[in-house]
């Protein structure tokens, strides 16, 4: 009789790219991972790959997140099931450069181009029209 625990703990031989990126928690769902791969946001050594590509240990993937941020991930261990983060973090190496805190803060908030005195309250309809002519109001 076989030991079922041995079979469950055995590492998979082949894992699809969309499944791998979902399992290591780069994307919230496998569908989102597939869509990102098809749209060219995930590259293998600067080459576009398909979501059906089988991941090999040592491959480096570049994932574009947003317009500025990039994640560079190297596959260390194959995994095809989504598990808790503590177990998954050993399956890849994050090679992406650190983002400075100041760069994050610039991109997070809307830049206000309207100068208004403190305590003056909300602009009136006439003030909004005048600001619109200057390119300041929405």
C-alpha cells in the first residue's frame, strides 16, 4: 500500500507559468495572471511568453506592475498549489530593485495644482469657472 502523504508532498515536474505566478502570490487569481501574460506584462529574459509555458528552475521573469514598478522573480522551486506565504517565499527569489519611499509617495497621491487659502471653504460656482479657465478645476 502506498503512502498518500509521500505523493502529496512530492514536487511537481511541470508547472504552467500562470499557475506558478498565482501559486507564489504574484497575482490574486490565475485568470488575472493569464490576462497579464497575454497582454505582455510578464516576460522571460525580455521575451514574451505564453501562459502555457512550463516553468524551469532558474528562469527569471520580469513582471510589470503599473507603469513604473517592475518585479523581477527567479524560480527556485516549482509549486502548483497556493499555500501560505511562509511556505511560498522559499520558492522564488525577488531580484527587483528596492523602491525609494519618496518615489512611492509621489505616485500615491494626486498632485494638487490649486492654491487656496486655508479656511476659505469650498469654492463657489464662479470660482470654479475661473479655476476651469486657468486649467485648475476638474
